[in-house]
């Protein structure tokens, strides 16, 4: 089984002073960490990369500095599940459609796929057009979020169980 810490929209330092201790502990103990972008600074990226100990998959958010050379999307396979990571774009209206389209561009028809995206700061765990859509919200409660949130996924033999964590 692979335990995956999923977080994003940390916005350190523009909207938060640092990563909450409980989130740092979840990242430190996970087998893989996924960050959906909007680290907001090199320092925030470095902190999370260090906590993830080489097991970080992440993408560029719209608020990340250009000096963070991160991909717009990334894809990995964990325990027979294809995971597409993107930040997401645009207004909340149509967000689900846009992230599912991004996932469809990255996976073959019939693949067991999950798309992980951020941008809206809202926790999402739903399915659209046969693809599971996950959004961890904001790990630092960056506005417009009102709570610190993240997801923890447990992936085994093609099955994905997700816990939503909030403080």
C-alpha cells in the first residue's frame, strides 16, 4: 500500500507564514507527496521537498515564481492507478471540466485514473466522466479557504481510499 500526502495552495509567504506542523508531519510520514502548486516561494518548495525526502511530485501554480522550474502537469503511476497532477486554471465555474480535460490529455481511455488539482482552495473528492477528481484545498487556510486542509490517499492494487484532513 502507498500512503500519499496530497496538499497544495500553501501560499507561503504571501498568505501564510509557514506550513502547519500537523501538515508537515503528514508529509514526513507519507510514502509519496503530491503538491498541486502555489508554493508561492522557493523557501516553501524547499521545505516541502525536504519533508518529502525525495518523494515529491508537484506542479507549477499560477502564483509560483518563475524561478521554480516546475511542470504544468505531471503523471505518475502508483499501484496500478494513473495519477495526473495539475494546478487548475480559471474561475471556479468549469474547474471540474477543465481538470478532467487535462487528465484525458494525459491518460489512455480505460486507464484507472485520478486527477489531483488545486487552485480553488476547496476540498473536492468526486468523479467526473469516469475520472476521480481530488482537490486538497489549502494546507495553510489561504484565503478564500477558512480551514487548513489536505488529503491523504491510501492506494493499493488499483483501489484508492481518501481521507480528508481539516484543522
